[in-house]
């Protein structure tokens, strides 16, 4: 990540050790591991939001039927 500005972040010792283990095992730099973990968390949170919104939609039979019809198109 040349040319990218960096910041210092404090994490508890166990988290640091876990990140370091992942870094060593994967061959990625520690900063890259943190970046990948952040991206993974963003994907998980997005999926949770979509799942919750679908649950709301499913609770309305008419809206859910319309959604399924549009989805099939």
C-alpha cells in the first residue's frame, strides 16, 4: 500500500496476537489483514441488513408475493 497514509490503532493484546497469527499464516502484511477483516465485516453487516429487510418483506404476504413475481422476471 505505498502512498497510503497510515494511522495508529490500539487493540487489546489478544486481538493483536490473533491478527498476527493470521498474518503469519496467510503471508499477508498485518495492515492488509486488518483491511480484509474490515471488508469482511462490512459484507456480513450488509448481508444482515438484507436478511432483516427480507424478513420484514416476508411478513407481508402481498408484498412478498409481488417481490417473488418480480424476482422471477
